[in-house]
C-alpha cells in the first residue's frame, strides 16, 4: 500500500490537505540557492539578486560607473527599482516568489505580465508539450446507474451525446488522478447516511461502509488507457465482470471489503484515522445542508403542513474517494443505493446463481435494522407509557416486581424488545455538531421564506402575486425600489431560470431563482457589507417583520373571538348576565416574550 500522503524525504508537506481539489497553488517562497521548486537541476531560472552580486564581486567588477565615468555616490541618481544602503542589501537577499501557472488557462498572458512586473518567477509544474498533464474528465450520463455509460475523456469536444444536451444531459467532473492506492489498486468508499428528518434536520452516519476496488493496477490516465474501465472505475457492477474480480469470503480481502478493514490498515501505518473520520463527517453534513432547501420545497408539496403524515426518512449512499494525503473527496450521492446482500456467480457460460456476500450482509443489514429502530413509531409510545407507569409505582414495589420477574425470560424480552440487539451502527452527527455548521444554513432560511409564500399546496414555484406579497409583508419596497421594480426583477430572473430548466410543466419562480432574487435584494439594501452579511442581515430583517405580522394577526384573531362572545348574552337560571370588561389580550411584555421565543425557535 502506498504511504498515506507522506511527502518524499526532503520535500515540504503537501498543500493539498489545506486546499480544495483543483485549486491553484499558492505562491510559494523559492528554496534557498536559487533553484526553483519542481525545476530540474541546471534548468532553473537566473540566479537570485544576491547570487548575481556575488558573481560580479568574484569577477572583480568595480564600483558602478556613472555616465561621466565617476563612481555613483549615495546622493546620485539611482536606477529605477533599485534601493541603496542597508535597504538595498535586504531587498537583494529576499527570496523571490514562484507561482505555479499550470492552471491559469485564459488568464495566463495577464498573469505572465504581472509576474514580470513583480519580478516573480513562473514554474509550470506540468509542461504543455506533455499531453499526460492535461486534465482528464469523467462523463456520467444523466439517469444512468451502476456505471452504465460512464467514460473518460481528455478533450471536452469528445463528449458523446445522443441528441441535444437538453434531452441527454450529462454530469462532467474532473477526474482525480492521484488517489490513495491499496495493493496498487484504486478504490472508493460507499458510506450509508440516514436522513431521519428534515425539520428538524437529523443526520446519522453508519460507522462502517464498503470499500470497492478496481481489478487492474492503477496508472494515471493517458490517451492509451482511458478505455480501461477496470483500472479507472470502481463501480462494483462493472468490475464484477472482470476476470480479476475476487469474491470476498471475509471482510478484509477481495474486491469488496469493509471500510473498517481499510481504516485498520491505514492506522497500522501511522495514518490519523480520527481526523479522516472528522473530515468525512464534515463532508457529509455540508452536502446534506446544501441539499435540504430544495428537499423541503418538494416535501411540502407532497405532504401538507399541519396534518399528520407518514414518518419520512431516506437512506443515502455517499461515494467518497480518498486522495493520497487522505483528504476525502465526494464523488456522488445516490438517492437509491443498492441494499443487495448477494452477488451473481457464473457457474457456466450463461448460467448464474446468487451467492451470499458476507461483506454486504454485515454492513447493509445493520444499516437497515438500525434505521428501523430509529424511526420506530411505537418507540415514543413505549417511552411515554413507561414514564407514566413509573410515576404511579413506588421504588420499593418496583424492586419487588423486578425480583419476582427476574427468573422469567419472556418478561425480559417483552419489557425490552431491543435487549438482544447490538448497539446502533448509526452515529448521529446532526444536530450533534450543528453549532459548527449553522453558518452554512442561510439558504435553508431563505427556502423557509420561499415556502411560506408559495400559497397553494402542491406547487414548487412562486407566482408573481406570491412574490409581491413577500415584498410587502417584509417591508422591502420603498421610494428607491418600487413595486414596478419588483415586477421587473421577478420577470427577469424567472425567465432566465426557466430557460435553463428542463421541466416547463409548471410556471413561476423556482427556489434557485428566488435565492438569486433574494441576494439581489440584500445587495441593494446593505451595500456596505460583505455578501454573506448582506444575506444574513436581510434574513433577520424579513423574519423580524414576519414575526411581528404573525403576532399582530394572533392579537387581532383573539380580539375578534372575544368581541363575538361579548355580544352573545348568557342566561343562567333566568338571570341575564353581562360579561365583565376583559383584560388586555397581550401586554407589551408578553408580546416581547413571545417574539423572543419565536426568534429562538427560528435559530
């Protein structure tokens, strides 16, 4: 197995652990001695200024001569960009900066001019003349599954489409060329994530997963090996057809293993497995937070608010690749991951049988079983009954009851149905770590505003009337932003998003268009703030006015009810009674308290 991201002897630690994949390298200081990083000996750029000065001294060069032949003195004219005295010496000894321009693309020429003006160096880490350095792309046709139709390309013009891009869209990703290898094979990780609830958001991650291996030793993609799917693609459904596929009899060997077995192997070689798990948890939470706004829009269209509905949950399959430095990279999220616990084995040409897979069974059965334990609708009822029973039974009588029933196993089984089951294999990560990620939930709060003004249940797009109501209720229109401007904003953004979409069955503003419009409104209202603070401030502003509006409606509603009861006379034993003057419905203190409770709930 290759080392887990350890740099070669004498090299600086890799920056990839601190930067997102594909990001340009940060300017790095040049190593001492003038040799540029990554440049072979003898092929570096000119020596640094200090070395140049030493070279002139070695050849016996005298003082700098001016036009008249006299030595230039301190008060004389200096060459542009040069400094005299001690300052000049410090500047001469300062190491020059080297910038990797290999991914500059269209900005390359402007970058080169900037580097020359700054007197910085360009070292292209990958040469244009070598075709192997060019990025490789992986193309995944929309609607495909189990690796069907996936292929690799070097040139974007090589994308194969059956029909127009509207009828046959595809996802194109940059291929990760330097994955972590085990036994010289590329592999990925399938982790199962339970989305137990959207409101409130609850996320669980399975403590173990599957590691799925390629069946040919890995080589970085070139034009000659792009077609070798058994080398580049980790899909189980593809590699099972390879002659090198090994059906696993244990969790530690074969072409499909448990993720825990890989972690043990990495840990034995000194890898920081705890940090790896932390990075994976962070990746999962951020991904779910990015998905939840749109999920909530579709959820409310199917299940009306305020009515008891089914307990909805979903098991997601996260496919993750580990880079050489053990940084996890998300490949894709499967909404309907396979839970099959057997595999097909060819007995003779064209004759197959289903053979149990111990690896799949160990991981998948635990995920399904413990998901059902977490969403069990009777679990809460049992807890409530137990609490009520314990309140009416004294501790002494409870001890006697327990002592008398201790020798009856059937009682113990009925008392605790989960007594014989192992501990949960699913670990809650949200809201457990919610505080660390709440700053990412701005769009989630924008989606809540969007859903509030959708109006008719079952729709997922906001009409012009709903958008105008949103503007009025949140007090966003003024002399500088009239309702006519509101209509223009709605029409422009909605038309652009609808032209990009595939589904035109429903007209109106989709969630993504509303988010863009909300960002535009935030920039208009809070011009001096950074974008993140602009959006957060506008959300607070809208939520404040909507809370005040809800409070006003509540007060008015109660007032109407009490006025109606006041005009209806009451008669008891033939006596006509007049109701006493009622006290104020909500005083100022109570209103402030209720609003504070509402705000706390919203956050």
